[in-house]
């Protein structure tokens, strides 16, 4: 028996033991649904739950069992933010626990066998969609057979996450609650892809979406309906009605804790509890605890002020570190606390030199590792930390955080000390002479002037103001050029931008079993080598292949990671890639672990005072179980009296 199978069977056994008490539990439905049960609009809670519900062991997570009821308000800047509810709810087939291990969630259990080629998923018998329809393997087959293999919906064939090296999976339903995916080669991305903030889709509500599909309805009727709806064909209607993660359709069934109740345009979106949600706590109370979540839409610039005057119950999105002073000052008068969580990116702010810039003179400079190292040594990170972040950030390069098992201090500290003497020595080695003014002259004999284009952030402008002085000590002038995000992205993609500022690795908490895609040029959105990323992302139809050793090596190591069959092999590859980044500096990290303010109303429970704020893995609030958040008794009494 392989180690992986042993681990998964152990996990399944642990889960089995944890739900044994559920067999004798008396389940308790939320009071807000009692009237609907009484008049027959809903079945009793015992009939709404799966035969084996997920029993939340809150004490093991450092949380406590709560009570049902109440409403929770947040602020968002647009109707598109309804998709954040899908992120925060974080109901996934498998999910990350607090230690970033993958565990069953919607699934009752799963097995990974055949060296990572075969995945057998076990659903919970009796599990239902939010509208009460059965959730079975028919929903997985609908996605595979009627969507992924349909050229009108997926013109290029099945999505890449259901392929390995261009070869699709074999999908087989063994019964109503068992589905198996077999890949021709190991697919280490399959399970992590199901646990993402926006997970890879492998199922869809057949009973709902089949009304828009020609395999189940007359094509002529669907064509007429599409024309009447102003859509080009049946496929466009199907896609529009099936965008599960957007939370934009009231009648689209979901498995998430809450269900959206109104559609755009609106300045207030209401999400009510899913009556068929599959979880209970150790006391048998059906989750989520909170009955209703409200998103009020306002201007982004007003959100911090509204949070500081008590207009929210829970808020982190659109708050920044420089809001902390205002938020802390108003806590006592508006009955909330401000928690400070660590942002879990590899770098909160980093300098991103464009290694694929079109300008041949700057291209020659920036591709010389001595130039990048000199720029890094010429940055006083301690000053940036002290002036901008009150000394609370982590100084150093763009790499893993200490909470990651892949963390090594040398990756963060390499070429990160403030050393103008060494930096100038490197530039001297390159033969970059100074003119009478002290400016370094480039290969074309002109003073080196770097334009750093930004998205207009005042935080970035303040940092660059500090860097400007120290880089002039190296004989290099920089100019800051704020642009709209769309214009900046367009210029980077076209190779016009010399340098920009952005965050570093999206995931600073990676483990060896997570794909090292942050570290290799696989997407155009990696601004340090956008052209190479486009080449990979478009299957060689755009951009250009890496033409520097670092790009070629990183892509080769990434390929080796996908072929590796043991964790030890994957760990070794990760460290090779991290060391290459630390030594070659394709990005120049500044600070990491910057604090994210989280406003929490008094009386709101099960939210950690210290936490990690991360998109993936983490899903922001999702990691801590927003379905486990609850109001204490006094708060519920106060809400009921309003």
C-alpha cells in the first residue's frame, strides 16, 4: 500500500469516527425555517441533511459550538462582488484545513491510487442541492459528457485540468455516490484544483441546466429562446445560466452555505441560508449558524470610513494597512474590534523588472543579473518597513513565508541587505561609468533612467519615493508613472513597460504538493516575463518562448515536478526553484507579511484574532469557516429587537 493511500484511508477513518455520533444525533434546524417546515414548504431537518452529514469538530479548530440566527453585513464596491460569497462560503469537494492539508468536505471520502493517476470520489448519500434536488454522480456526468465534451460549450475540448499532457481523463460513475477519474499520467493538480478559492468545475446541477441543453430539449426551441433573450445561441444561454461562482442567478442551485436572493442591478444583495446545507455541529445544529448575509454596495473610497463608523459587522475586503489608525481610533465608540491578519503572499510589494521589455538598451541592462542584484542591494527595506508599515512587516525577497514547510530564511535574505558599496561595485563590474552629475551611463552612453509604472497606489508611490533616493546613490534615476490598471496591463503585455510594482507570489504558504506555477513563466499576468507567460498560456500561439536560462530552467523544473512520483522529489524541485529565484532575482521583493485589517463587530464569534489573509489557499474568510461564525446571545437578542 502506498503512503498516499495510507494517508487517505487514515483520513477517511478519522472522518468516519468523527461522524459516528451523528448516527444517534438529534438534529436541530434553524428557528427561522420552522414556519416553512410547519406548513409543509420544507421537509424536517433530518430529511434535508445527507444520511451522513459533515460533523464540524469546532473544538479541534480552536473554535466553539455556537447558536443559529442573525444577520451579518459587509460592504462591497460593485455587483460583481457577489462572487466573494462563493469564496467566503468555501464549501468544496475537498478543502484545505487550518494546516493546509487537503481533507474531504462536500465529499464523504476519497482515494488517490495508481501513483496519482486515479481518483475515486465518494459523495454523501442523500445530499441535496439548495432547491432540494438530489446531488449525485449524474451531476458529474452532466458536466463531463454534456458540457466538457460539447464543442459549443468547450470549443478546445475538455478543460486543461481534466487533461494531462493533452490527454483527457476517463470518467466513470460507479453508482449514484461514487465517481472515478483516471488520468493517463499522474495529475498532482487534480485535488488542489478542487480546493481553490474558485475551484475547478467538475459537476453541475443537471436537473437545472439540462433545460438549456439540446441533448435534453428541442434545438429549435432553444434557438428561439436564445434569440428572444438576445443571446447568439443556446450555448451562450447555458453558459450565462450556469456561472456558479458568480452568485448572480437566484434560481441556480448551489451547495454553498448561503443562497443569493436578488440579482443585479441592485445596491444591496441578500444571501439566505441554504436549507439543505450538509453540515452540523457537534450538538446537531444545522449550519451555517448565521441566517442571512448582506452585501451593501458603495464606493470603494468610502468603505474604510463606513467600517470605522459601524456600518459593517465583518469587513476586510477594500481595507488596507494605512486604514488601521482610523479603524483603531473608532473601535470603542462604534462597538467593534480591529484584528490584524498576515497577508500571505510571497511579497506584499515587489519590484517587477520586465525581462521581456522591447527596449533593447534596457533589455540588455535588466537581463544582467548583476544589475538586478545591485538594484536589490540599493533598497533600504528596513526604512520602508519602519516608515510605511511601522516596523510590522517582514523584510526581504519574494519567497515563502515562515508558515510554509518550504520556507528557508536564506531565500528571503539573499541580496536583500542594504549595501550601497556592494551594489556600486556590481555596477562598476558591468562597466557602467558615471558622468559629471554622478549618473550611471547605459550601453548607449545615455544616463540610466528607469520609469516605474504603477496602478496609482499611494502606498506604492510612498515606497518608490524612498527608493528614489537610495538608487540615486547608485547613479540611477527613477521616475514614477501612475496609470489605470487596464492601461498598465496593456503596456506590460505589449512590452512597453520597463518596470512595475505589484505583489509577489500569490501563495506564500505553499507545500511541496502544490504546483510551483507561481515560480515559472506560465501566465501573461506574471509581469516580470509576460511575453514568456503568454507563450505558454496560449499554447505557443502568442508571445515568445523563454530565451534566458532562468526561464528555460524554471519551466524544465516545473515539468519535472509534474512527473515526480514522490513528495521528496517534489520538495527537492521546489527548493531548486526557490533557490534560483533567490539567486537570480526575476522579482525584487521588498516586504511581506503586511497586516490586513479585519473589522469584527462585538459579539461576532469564532473569528480568530490572529489569522492569515490569503486568496489561494485560504479563500480569505473561507479557511476559518464562515459557516461557523455566529452571534452571541446578547447580539441575537439585540438584532431581534431592532
